[in-house]
């Protein structure tokens, strides 16, 4: 299966607590993050934190949805949040939140592989498009997060 490593970094004019709270409350992402079609709670006993499981549905410009489940593996407010993905994407996602003079530096590392047969078949030629698609979704996330924080 093709593997991908994405690193996204944002500098936001808000304290780490505010940014962490918005990112960790992923059930509300569809309200402000274009491209996030749905987030569904799968855990019936883990309200938040390590062990919590949610299903995500993402879509960008390319005409397909990506559906995967995330289980929280690290929950350290307001500094770090990590999870393990299974489904159409498998791998690890890691958020870190570092205070800066102007607010918060956010870093997201996404190490995944695709499981859909057609994506794996097309990966040798479509990798640039898949990478571009990821970038679009993350730019939408940053823009939505800035709006939610009341920042430009």
C-alpha cells in the first residue's frame, strides 16, 4: 500500500488552550472546516481523551470521500493530541500546540497509507493529486479555524 507523510504547520493568533479545544472537539469540525462532511462518535464509554473513537468523512475537490476511524492515543491538553486511523486511511496523526509570542504554533503530522484498491493502483501517477488534495483540505481547515477564532 502506498504511504504518505504530510506535515502541516499553522501560526494562529490565539492561545494554545483555545486552539487545542477547537481541534480536540472534532464533532464540531463540520461547522467550520470545509471538506469535513461528517464526524460521528463511535465510543459509548469514552467521552474524550485516550481511547475515544470517531468516524470521519472528508471530501475536497477530487470527487471521492475518504472515510476512516480515529482512536485517540494521546490526549494532553493543551499541548498534544494524537490518534490511530483505520479504514480507507491507516496510520497515525499527531497534533502539537506550542505557545508563541503571537499565539500558537500548530503542527500536524499525518503518516498514512491508503487502503482503497483504486487509490493504490493509481498511486504511482496520482500521488501529486492526492498530495495536492490533502493540502487543500488543510488550508480549508486553517481558514475555518481562523474564522472560528475571530482572526484574519
